[in-house]
C-alpha cells in the first residue's frame, strides 16, 4: 500500500516538475530569428571556413588535370578539355558542377593539386527548377588556358564570390532570400 502512494506522489511530482519547466519558458523572450529578414549579418559571414557549401572553381589556377572529376563518386563535375592539333596546346572549354546533385563530400577539393576547386559558405540553392543548379564556370565558346604551376598568380576572387555569381546567373530568386 505504501509503494502505491509513493508511486502516485513520484508521478505527480514529475508532472509538476515538467510543467514548471514548460511554464518558465512562457515568460522568456523567444530566441527564434526570422531568417533572412531580421538577422544582424548575412549567414554566410557567420559560417566557418571549413563549411562545405556550394562548390566554386577558380579557373585561373585550374590545371585541367581532371583529378576532381575522377575523384567525384557521383559524377557531379564535368570538365571539357580540347587540344589544338597544330600547336598541341590544351584549353579548358567547359567546367560544370551540378550543385543539385552534389553531396558535399569534399573528395574533389582534396584531389585538386592547386586548390582551384573549393567549398564556399554559399548554401541557398532553393529553386523551382533543379536544372538551374548546374553551374557553368566557363561560358560557352570561351577557352581557358590551363594554369602552369611554375608561374605566379595573383588576383584570385574572394572565397564564395564565384559561386554566388553563378547561382545568381542561373537563378535570380536563389540568393534574393538570403540578403
């Protein structure tokens, strides 16, 4: 009989303890922030450098070795390289990353010998058409000479700016919500 009343008292006290915690939150100020309208600074600035966001390519330092393309387990990256028969010079004629298919594993970034491909803090890839997330880093008809590692290069774009530009070009509504 005593254990019966002990269980009733224990059950009632645990219910009251839970209700006290719940009621204490009724009088606190909510910590929810209405994103993206009422944030102090853009989310991209608060993310760490290690964040694996949408991939971008700095074509100025791409050697066209295609290591990133081979390292990708789901064929997200497509690099097109052509060779001039007369001069035997190589050109990069296409560099596409399908951000809608990417699983952000980072294998391509690790495989790149020059660091031309990298993750950014860009993450807002919401769009009504997934085909808009196929980011083209070399325009059709453009030919980029692959980087020769012995030469010095300067003037690289800030991290994330190339991906932001590609996302905006593919789908204007993607980044409007994050500003």
